[in-house]
């Protein structure tokens, strides 16, 4: 069963350029599988992005094509970042947008970690 992504991976997307060191970032965490850095437009007192180092557009793409080691390493990295940020006790939110209806702005899988305040409802209803 093949998996089609909504769009091909773009090697010039901003996260690919951050991973190559072409664009500066304020790092929080890095290992063989993931890189985490502060969001340039924070939506909460703590707002960090965690990205896999591989070329993956979305969760569907990542879950179909990444190795077991990449998947485990990325998931562990997200947990390690939350621990390092010291936000586990008060709680935090993970958000991963996938595709145009979710408002995914960068075609590279990424997880937002929000914390540091009460975050309110998950979605605004209309």
C-alpha cells in the first residue's frame, strides 16, 4: 500500500534550511533524530517546535516512510524537550498540523509544544 503525500518534500522549506544551518534558530534540543527550537512567533509563554531531521512532509508521510528508529527517536525527542522545558507539572499541549485544512504552513513535519499558561479550549468552534 503506497502512501501519497499532499505535496512532494521541498528541500528549500524553512525547516530544511534551519537544519542545514542556513537560517539561524534558537535551539532547545538536538539529537540524531530531531531538532527543537523556539518559535519565532510564540503563541504561549513556552512555544517550541520539534522537527525530525529526515525529509518528511506530514505524520502520514513520516509514519509510512521513516524507520522504526527514526519514529522512536522523534517521539522520545518530543518527550525529552517537554522535560527539559520544565512544563510537565503544569501541563502542555502538542499540536501537529497536516495539510491545508489544518493550516500547515511549512511542508516539513513538525510538532508545536505549548505551555507556561492555561491554554484554553483546543479548537475554536464557529
